[in-house]
C-alpha cells in the first residue's frame, strides 16, 4: 500500500472537490460545554412523568396526551369593540359562547327545579364576559384578531381555561381590583371587559412582560380608559404589596409564576426546566405563598381573592393555599375562609374537565 504525503492528501482532496479549511477558520465544537445533554422540554416531560403519575394515577396518561397536544384557543370578545357584531361573526363559525351558554343552561335548570341553585353570594360570576370556543373534537382555529370598526381589536385569543379565575373572582360594579401578577395581560384585559372595575391596578415585576401588557391594553382598550384613573400599571415586587397597600382592594387576582406545564412541554425559550433555572424552579412554592399572602393582606376585610396557576402540581396549588392561610393566621391573626366552588365546576363541566379529587376547584 502506497503511503501518501501531506501534500498528496491535499491534492487528492482538491481533485474530488473538497476544499481544506485554513487552521485559523477551523472550529472545534465543545459539546459538553455548549449544548445541554437534554433539552428543557424533555426534562419537563421526565419530571411530569415522575410526579404526576403518582399524583393522578391512572388519569395521567390521558392528561399527558392532552398536555402534549396542540393548544386550542378561545376568542374573548372585546366589549370595547362592536361586540354584538363580533359575536355574530363568531357564531357563524359554529363556535359557542361557553360562558353565557353555561349560565343560561344553569338558570333553566334552576327554574325547572332540576338543580339546587346556590346562594347569591357564592353564585355570582364576573359579568359581561363572552368567550367563544369550538366544540370538543373540533380542531378548527380562530383567525388572528384584527382591528374593528371602532379602532380596537375585535377579540383576544387565549386559553379559555385562563378565563376561569376571572369568572370565579365574582366582580361587582364599583369594585377596586388588583391583578398582582398581571403580565402578559390576558386576565387583566378580561377584568376590564366586565365593566366593574372602578380602579384596576395591574402589576408585574418583569419590565419586559409589563411591556407586553401595555401593548395589549393599547390594542384592545380605548385611550380614554387607559389614560384615565381606571387603570394603573406598575412593576413592583408583588411580595411587598400587603405592606404597600394593605386592606385596599375588593377583589384580588393572584395568578402566580409557575412551571407553566404546557409551555414547558412545547417551548425551549424561557423554559423553567432549563438547567440554569433549577434553583428558581425549586423555590417556586415559596414565592407563590409569599405572593398569595401579600394579595390576601392587600384585600379589604370581607373581600375576595382568587389564586391560580398554569400548573397541575398540588405543591403549587393546594399546598400553597394552605401555607398562606396558616401564615396569615399565625403571623397576623387573620382568618381566611376558603369558598366551596363545587357549583362553579358543575357550571362549566361541559367545556372543561376538572379533577374530581382536587380540594380547591
């Protein structure tokens, strides 16, 4: 076998069309240093398989399929637009307003004596909300929202389940309302749609997320409402809100940062399961409890607070609520009453699947 010199190898490579790369342009990839062994979405799925299979048992496989499926959006009608015209257009798509359909169905049952109507205090959902969804099994999608005849967007696309905390808050006309972790802004917009907010404080610690909230308000809410005294946007540490404005608000929404389960399974960007965010993820329940406690302290005696997450984890839901209740009782001698929302689950069970063993909605 003939031995090739270095010059002979270069000549051979030129003949077959391979150009050598000058040494100064060569790049040796350091895999271990620059690329994670597993992507964050895979780490998230492994974590969920380990924890949720225990928490949900035989239900986990079907929940898993749902989380991994493409997200379906609802269309929240913008009441600052020509809402009746927008609703008619959405109905032509065979979409249904799940909020008013559920309430109408419940009222008919109550009139016919087929169900026991709850007391007025526990019954009241936040009013004037219209959100259209396609039926189960219908994979149709709403077109992206466009500006309407009144200069604002016709509807806002959101996960329809994200509207449930706003509905459960039970706003009444003239309420002073706090959205403690408001960005990116879908729930803040929904709160304004009720027409009940005498004043609304929308807060989020992240300035970049606040910018997204401001953009949504600019696209959906008329200038006279944005620039008036009705909406105040801030970027404060929500954990200190009880000290800043204690006993101030009639209604408080505490939609805390969480593992955002669906996002964590689909998006690498800003994924909390990245190795660099491990410590942040581990202390989430502590942060969540601090935020809920601050929201409770900011509420007037007799006011209402709704705590919500985008996570299925009981560590971020029931345990956080229980921890905040104990904190207020021990450190502030404040008693918090947890309201039974069984009727709320029944009301919307045709649209959503609720976990029957969940202690708190």
